[in-house]
C-alpha cells in the first residue's frame, strides 16, 4: 500500500504518461494502457468558509481562503479593490516573501496580499493572485494599472506527509472566493497545516494552530488584525498560561519555553516556522508613522507567542491603510490604531486554533 507521498508521486507519473505525446504514448502503453487522451485530474480547492467565521465591518477589504484538502495546505488572499497603502516589517532568520522590497523602504501602494503555505514553493500562489487580477477590468499591463500583489509563506510540510503546495490555481480560487466582512478561523487558508510550540521538542510536542483574526473600532477608526500562526513558540494567554503548543503528554500539561529540560535532553527545535500577520485600518496614517506602527505591533505579539522572532522563524507583519477617515498628520488617530492593534493582535493569535481538538480536554 502506498503512503501519501508515494501515492502522490505515482499519480504524477500517471498524469505525465497520460498527457505526453509521441514517445509518451508508447510509454503509456508499457505502463498498462493509460489513455493518452484522458483529461488530467485537477485538484479541487475548498473555498467554503467553515463553521468558525469572524464577521467584521471594514470597507475596502475583501478576504478569501482556499485549501487543497489532500495537502492539506492553502492560501489566504486580502484584496483591496480601491488600492491601499502598506508597509511591511520582517523579522526572524527564515523569511520567504514576494514583492516586499518597496514596502520595506516606505509606504507603497498595494492591491492584494497573499499569505500561503508550501514554503517557497507556495509563492506560486501569489503569482496566481496577480494573474487573477489582470483578468479584471480594473487592471492591465499599463504602468499605472499593474496589479501590485505582495505575499509571504509559512513552512507547513512538517505537519503533513505530502509535497502538495499552493499553486497559481489555488491563489486564483482564493481571490475569486474573496468577500467583504468575513474571515475563516482555524484550519482554513494558509493555516490549514500550521503548527505551534516546537521550541521544547522532542520533550514537549507541537500542536496544530491555524489562522486567526480580531476586529475593533474606536469612533470612526476601524482596525482588523489577521494572522497565520506557524511559530516555533507556543501560544500564551493574558494570564501567562500556555494554551497551545509545548504539549507534555506524560505530565498532562503544556510547558513554558523557559521550563528546564527535566533530564530529557537538550531541546532541538526544527526549522521551518513563521507567523504571518496583517493589520488593516481605515485611518489615514503618514508613511513614517505607518512604518513605526508595524514595528510596535509586531513587537507586542511577543506577549502572545513565546519565544518569538527566533532564528528559525520568518515572521512578517504588513500594515495597510485604506485611508478612508482622518488625516495623515492626525497624531491621536495613529496612536489609537496602535493601541487597538496591539491588543487585537493578541486576540487574533488566541483565535488561530479555533475548532482544533484540545487533547487535554480544556
């Protein structure tokens, strides 16, 4: 009986034989009479929102998630139909991103952001989002109407045996599924195979996490924070308790990353970890203030994920403004966004494993 990886490779060979011309037809006959004219089976993406959905009111933003269930792996697309302005803060030693150079130098226009699984292979999905936008009337090959799409990846192969990764078709499926005012929590989109709490392995085990979000407002100012948690660190609540990751099944508890090894050897956490986050607000914010905002909120997330920004993490946080209310020079406005976002980011992390089974039954 084939394991999932062998089965996938075998299927790939059959597809190759079925679609090859010339010599391929002869090879197909030798392989058991595969019909060269048979259509290639395409993976069907799952774009359903699921049972756990955060609803919010943030005009100018549409979100869609898509998953290949046989991965499982997926991507999440944030589309700004009216074009927005964004910056990015990249930390940790292992990031993989697409079109972030301009956003690191200062605020830059952006039409969509794609967060995806599949490590660097998953960047193919980001290209799919750009291609999907090009098919729409608001975008073209004209210099000023190029679809400006950025993206970042998590390494989610550690939680699954397959080599399946998000591709152009999955990116386009997520874009087509994008709707305003809703975000799927837990095992959806880029969070399909996300895990957390690996710092103490092998003594304490990792657990499945996912994607989370939180929304808040203060007067006319609205803020949404969205995150995909695939961290080497564990998730910690506001009482300082580890609530996901670093699972010690023998002791029946979750351990803090600073706990001593207790005679079980030196922990050896594996590479391939990343937390991807996006802050979106309708408040107009100046370029310099927006850049500082990403650093402040990203740093605040270390309260919820411990440890954070390690050498084997590739943490990325985008901050985007749709600029619908306020003024660039409104100091009170960006301060309110900072206060809201720093708190909401913690809530978003805590919601990332929504719907996942708790082996401790809590």
